[in-house]
């Protein structure tokens, strides 16, 4: 059996420490030993090199063996019971196990398909558990005596230092960019305080912050330790072990060098997680080697839980006074009524409460390209440019920042504003409201030059050596917007949106009023045209028909003149038919007749009786079954049936006996077909054996004046089917045609099924 170590020797051969794989160092710290057990069978698959020192077995003697084979059945049963009951608990107490008759406190967790057991010798605790409990109880009483978050953190730092005995305990808080600030501190009297110092985000790179999210407690007992390699059976290529949750995990060489440069001998770090983000750390430093018992570590970790449980409460208390004032301004602003006109925006902008509701120094309202402003604002041209950029950048929602230049470099510092709160308004993409704050020069005290946090020299990557005070003046940044201020501005933007909506509705009403007037005038003109069509135009036609008939009655008219007069008379007849059909079409459009219960069969029989002469001439055969009762207008229905039957009689091939079958049924029409929820309909289908048409023309045949054949082939005005469509629309129904060229056509009428 070949064994190998899994030490990651390339861990610092990098050009950027932010990519250092700190979770797979392949080694541990020497104050304990590690075993990696396969989940499936508890076989020992990993083993640290120092097992000989702690339990008298070499890695070669342990690797490949089953845990029970190596240590007996009792430790295995205890381990299995612990895994079943406490493995998933974040506050699980350590497991006491005996290895080769030596007793250890063990922490256990799962990494992929491996249980990792980390064992440390049981030693006399620095503080007995009762003392730890007393410290914790005393700390709980301190919590009730503090009011601000900073006071609470200072008390936690003091309590943690008393529990652990470290030389320095800092509460380290991150900003939005993960730069750290020493927010509170308890330190040995003879040491230089770090309170108020800032540390750049590069001090704790991304992958390290991710580990702090997973593993809430991190201990380094001796900064100058020699890493202990982890061995495994050499049975797979690139075999490795993720130690993200490990207590003994070896530390990044860069981090070790960083702490050495600070003169630190041992550390304890506790993660502060708030709203699923890394809010900060409890960072404990000792200036000589120092280990803690698992009980004391747990008590120290409890201090972190106290802080995170109180962050929301303390921040709410600190923001309460701000919230009270801005809400007061919002209420006063809401109590003022503004008319839905453009002039009201000027009045709104000039209201002092508009600035007070988010403690701004200026405000701009942009509506329809006009800027209404108050206080310290950029020029109108700059406001319009900024609003245009915001409308696309913020995607017509909201946006806020205390450092505008980071997002919009064109808006340089000479424009005298650094912080903005923006909300879009309806009506136009560039409509919006913007509150402004000016630049606030801030002095930041860095612990060393942040630009030189990590340097690269002939020895490779190295953290900075200097932690002396480095002052920086922050420019182009305003005082940050507090959450109550953002809430109040969002609430008023919503109210202002209603004002805009009222104005837009008022505009639309005015536009519709004008359109209605135009429509009324147009309808009057159409009525005049209808009158001309039905009376004035038909009068000359009747005279043409009368005179042409008299000429044709004379014997002396030549054959050529007679044919010309006949064509003239025929054209006059066609025009008269066209005028009559147009009149029918317009009457349907303006019909106000009320619906009534109608039996279809008598109306259908009456329509067919009116066509008796043409039916006899065509020798047509018409059959029909039972017909429904519907709600409708009788004379329109008669016109509808007459037009469809006439259409079938007209478009039949020469020498073919016209056959028309009329059938009725009930059907449900689904949403896919009509674009609306499923409805029940009465259908009446007219099925003929005429010449038919190609289905691609199915929509065009219902258009007014639309014809598929020339006038010489089949006579007609081109209004008949358009008239049918109008009648069906008047009955809240529709008409559908299906056909194939030379195989007849089917016209189906759909009448809504109503309760009679």
C-alpha cells in the first residue's frame, strides 16, 4: 500500500492572493490530530502525520483500516451516535473519545463523502464551565444596560476578553465593499489601541470571507507553528480533502506572515453573520502562543451570537429618531392637495417638507422634459442628462448612491452633488424625481497604506509590514442615505406617481373629448352621405333607367345603339343595388333595435320564401333541420340568412343543381380559438356544393367590396358577406367560412348561448 501526503505546495505560487485555495491546504495545526473516515464504511482514508505523537499509531498503521478495527467498538458506537444526534447542530458540544487509552475532545463534521474527526487532548480548562457560565450571565445583564450598537459591541469585546484571556479583542465591522473598521475594542493597558482604524478588503480576500461564512470559529494557537501534513492512500489522482469547516485547518502562509508582521502570537476569530451576510468579526489577538479549551471557545462563540441577535434591534433604535422626523415630513406633505396640472409640480418641488422627508439638500422633478427644482441642484441640462441615464440604468425603478461618480463618471465633482435618490415616474421614460446630497469630505484612518496591502517581491507575495496610521481624505462622497430616508422617499415617489397618473388621465379625458367632438362631426357628415346615397343619388339613376327603357321601346333604334343602352341600363341597375346594400350596411352599424327572443326557423323560412323565384330558376334543393331559439333582431337575422343563401345560389357551377343544407347544433368554443374564456354557442351552418374558394382567402371575403371573381362571371356588389359579418358582430357572435376550390363552402354562424 502506497501512501502520500496531500499538502498543497502551490498554495502561494500565485500572482494574486485573492485566488489562494485556502480551503485545501493539505495540512493542519499541530495542537491536535485529524482522521478522515469514509462515510460508507468508516474506513480511515486520511490521517495527519502527528498521530504517533498523540496516540502511538503511525499513519501507515491507520490508513486503510476500519475505525473499529483500529480503536474498538465502543468509540465507533459513540461516534455513530454523535453523528446521528449532533452532527448538524451548530452549537454541538465536543465528543469525548478514547484512542489507544488516551482521552481526547473531538469535533466532527462531514466534508463530501468523508467524516472529519479532529481530536485535541483533554487538558485542564483555563476557566471551569461554571466560571464561563457566570461570565455569560453577567454579559446578558450588560446587554440590557446598553442602548446603541457600538455600546453593545464594546461590552461584547470586554466580556469576550474576560472569558478567553486574550490580550486584545476587537469587534470588526465591514462596509459594503468589505473594508473593515475596528468598531469596538478591549485591549491590555500597555498595548496601542486599534479602535477606529480601517483595514482594506484585501486583508481578508473573497475566499477567506466565504470560509468565515461556513466556519464560524477559527483558532490559531501558535502563529509560528509548523504545519502537519495529511496523508492518504495513493489510490486516486488529485486526491484532496476540503477543510473548510475544520478547526485545525492550517492557515494561509500569507495570513500567517500578516499576523507575524503585527507581532501577534495567537488568534481566535468568530464570524458575525447578519441577514445571511458577513457583517463583521470578533477578532481576538494574543502576543504569545495561546490555546483555548473547546468549552471556552463555545462560550466565546456565544458572544458573537449575542451581537448578531441584537444588530436589528440596536440599529432600529438608532434609526428611530430619523424615521420619526422623516415620517412627520411625509405626513405633512401628504396632507397637501395638488391639482392634476403641470403647474402643481412647481408647487410640489417648492414644498420644504419634500427635502426634509429624506434630509436632502436639493430635489428635482422632471416631467415632459421640464425640470422643477428646489435647493442645491445641478443645472437643468445636467438634470435632464442624469435623468435620461438613470431611466435606462435603473430600468425605470429606483436607484440610490452616496457616490454618484462611481456609477456615472460623466457627472463629475464640479456639479456639486455626490449622493442621489431616484425614482422613475410614469408617462415618459425620462420622467422622474431625484433628491440630492452634496459631497462630505471624510477622513479615514487606515492601519497602513491600503494600496500596499499585498506586495510582490523577489520572495513572492507578502503582506504589508507597516501598520502605522495612514490618513486618507475621501472625496466625491455624500453622507450615506439611511433606510428610513429611503423608505420615506420611496413612499412619496409612489404618491407622486398617483399625481402623475391623475394628470395623464386628465389629459386622456381631454383628448377623448376632442376626439368625440371630431367623431360626432364625422358621423354627421356620414349621415349626410347616407342621405345622398339613398335619395339624391338614386333619383338620377331612376331617370337614367326610365329614359333608357323608353328609348329601347322605340322601333327605330339600331342594334348597336340598343346594345349600348342596355349596358348603360345594366350599369345603372348595378349601381342602384350597390347603393341599397351600402344603406343596409350603414343601418347595421347604427342600429339601436333592442334584442328579443327569436325563433330561427320561421325567419329562415321567410328568407327562403323571398328567394323563391331564384331558387326555382336554379332548381335548387334546400334542406334544414331543427333550429334554436336565440336573442336577436328579427329583420337583421332575415337579412343575414337571405345573404348567405343568395351567396350559395349565386356561386354554383353551370349545369350543377344547387344543394344547400342548413344544420344547427350547440358547441363550446375554447380560449385558443376566440382569445377569451370558453363560451357556449348555438351554431347554424349553411353547407353548399358551389364552386368554393381557396382557404387562404377566408379573411378577405368578409371585407367590404371584396370580390374573388369578376363582375362578368358572377354579379354582386361585394358587400353581402361583409354585411353578414356586421350582423353577427351586432349579435355578439361571429361567422366562420371553410372551403376548398371546387368542393363547395360551409358558412357557420356562432350565436352566444343565453338564458332565455
